[in-house]
């Protein structure tokens, strides 16, 4: 309807000039003026409906797409994130989606309108004068060649710009996350220069694209003007010779202008469309990414989790040919505490990642209560475990919500009980809003020790069957650690606890200590047994004692 109203306007102008002004009939003039008013009102009304409908639909599409990407990212394996920069992933959800939004909002909504306007204008032009129409259509192949050039070149410009924008996002995210380190090492000027360098790279890529677009638009506009001049000359000759009326020539020129305008918009649309397609391909690369760890078809759950964990001849490598764990084997008893020790890089944290199925093993088996964890439902498996990391993340919400993370219906009393066990309740009560205090981004409003105690309270609140403590007391002093250890003794009862610690005082009383060196188990037993019978552990212990004496001196 909008296109039809658009096409009829030059036709009415033709009659206005020829039939009305020539015969000087005021009533006919008013009738045609009213017809044009109705036509424009109709056009405005249907255009409102068309644009509102398409833009509303495009916003819903973009919202759904953004949510779908985020949802898929939550299910991707840890390896996906460890192999990519944070900014690169963020760019998929922000700048790439924005390109698709531009394509839908600014271009696709007008495609049917422009197409019908072009077809309608061409039909009316041929009806008015087929010989003048041939001149117009003669220029179309040139326009198609320009369109082809756009398609061939815009891809490389868009890829370059999007890559640079991902670099910018990464640099920004890294800088804000590490601002304390930046300031501590007085690297502000270096960071400014680094960001400026990446920004200039993005600017250069954008300017190259702008230059190309302007050249294309110049030639497209020049071809359109040249076509108009030829029509004006050829049509003017026909008017002079009396073979065509001025109204007919005016209508024809309006149709030529309509074709030029819509063809030009098609070129702009082609650029936006190509960018949208490139962005779509980048997004669907993420959506097509399969999680390395996922539920098997007939995944199962267990009635209860006793906490018998067995690693049997487990081999694992992050990169092919470079094994991190080599035939690791050990078994834990339910309700016992097992410590894993060794030098940095020995493979201690990898053991825990495999237990949580952040990665799947290459060989061997990991079993819980006699069931291979690959057969267990992932959500079930992880819902019966909790972990406290050396540098745990707090979310930018309240302390209470951080402790109750994963439990929407947690009572304040249960949250407080967990905080008391983690020796966090006292400092929380001193805060302005106590458990309703917002911790800020990553919990930076709190000290490292406070963050670690809240992370510990979060794990306690979950009340898991299997608890993993990965350097849980590294930010705490000896007195704080002793208080928490004493409070946790009751909590440990009936739970299988894994502790990874460099501070051997943390794990002396563990029921079993697994000693790992270079991806292999080189010792397995209690502290006193290992001191007597295991040279590696003995050296590890003596080295740490020496370090502690040195640090006190």
C-alpha cells in the first residue's frame, strides 16, 4: 500500500500539470490537491504501521538472539573460555548483535517497499515512454557492477573492524579488572598508549571502509545524475517537438528520481545486509560450538551421594601430546578429608576440574559411588558439590545473595549460619547494611580475606556431599585459619572434602594426602607416614618449614 501510494504521486502530478493547469479549472485543481492529500495521508499511515511492525519484530528478534547466545555460552565447556579472550566473547553479544540490529531496523524493513517502488516506477515509465525507459535501464548494469564490488570488499572491512572492536573490548575489560595492578606498577601511561594503539587500529579500519563507501556512493550518484541528464535532454527534445507534454516529462523524471533514490538505498542496504550476514556467521560460530562436556542421552541420577570418589588410571591433556595427568589413581572414603599437594603446575587443580567435569578425561575413569561421572546428569553431579577457589569471584549484588548463590529461597537464618561457620558474620554485621551490603564489581569493596570468607560461606550454605577447597585459606592469617578450621570440623562430618593447599599446616590432619609431581601420584598416605616413607613429601615439607622460618625472620 505504501509503495502504491508512492508510485501514484508522479502520475497525479502529470495530470495536475497537463489536464488542470492547462485548462485552468480551479475545481479540478482542488480535487487533485485533495487526492494528493489523501494519498499522502494514506502513505504516512501505512508507513507508520509498516515501520512499527518491522521495528518491533526486529527488537524481539535481537532480544531473543542475545538471550540465546548468552544461554548457549552458559552451557559451553570451560575450554572454550580458556582458549578465548573475554572481550572476544563479549563482542559477539554486543557489537555483532548490533550489526544485525542495524540490518533489521534500518534496512530490511524497507526492502519490500523499495522493491515494489522500483518495479512500479519501471512499469509506469515503460507505459509513459518506452524509448526514454531504455536510456534509464541502460545504466542498470553499471549499478549492478557497483553492487558486486560492495559485496566483494565490504566483508574484509567488516571483519577487520569487528576484530579491532573485540580487541578494544578485551583491553578495556582487562584494564578495569586489573586496575589495582596497573596503579601499583604505575603503568597508567603504558595502558593509555596500548588502548590508544588498538583504538587507532580500529579507526584506520573504519576510515578505509568509509573511504570505500564514499567512492561507491560517488560513482552511484554520478551514474544517477548522468542518467537524469540524458533523460532531461531526450525528453526536453520531445517536449519541444510536441511529442510529449511537460506534465508527462515531469512525471517521467520523478519516476527516474524514484528509481535512483531506491537504487541508492539498495546499495546502502546491501552494505548493512552484508555486515549483518558477516556478524551472523560470527554469532552462529558460537551457537554451533558444541560443549565438550555434556549430558549423555540416558544420563542418570543417584538416590544419594555417599561421597566415594575414585580416580582410576586417569590420563588427561589440554594440548594433544602434552599430558598434564598420567595414570592418576586414588580412592577416597565417604566422610573423609583428602588433601592434594605438590609443586605449582603439578596437576592438582586439574584433578578438581576433572572431578567437576569441566573437562572430560582422555583415558581411565572417575567414579562417584561406583558410577562413572560421564553417565551422571551434569546438573545433578555439580549440585552435590561445592568449590572454594583461591581467588573466588563475588557477584556485584548483596553479601546475602552471594552467600545464597544458587538457592532462590534461602532464609536469612541459613545464610547467617553459613557466615558464622566461615567466620564472616562478625565483619558483615559491622558493614552499613550488613547482609544487604552490595559488594561491588567482583567484590572489590571487600578485602581479599573477607571475599574468601564469603566464598567459603557460599560453599557451606550449599551443604554439598563433596566439598572442594582450592587454597581456601591463602588470604587468611594463621589465627583466622585456625578459627575457621575449628568451626568447620562439625560441618565436615559426613562429607567428602578435598583440600588443595601449598600451606601444609592446612592439611596435616587430613585422613589421606595425595602427593602429585609432574602429573603423577608419587605418594599416598597420612602426614606422618609420608614424612617417614616419602622423600618427595619430606623435601616439600622441609622446604616449607624453611620458608616459614625465613618469612618470620
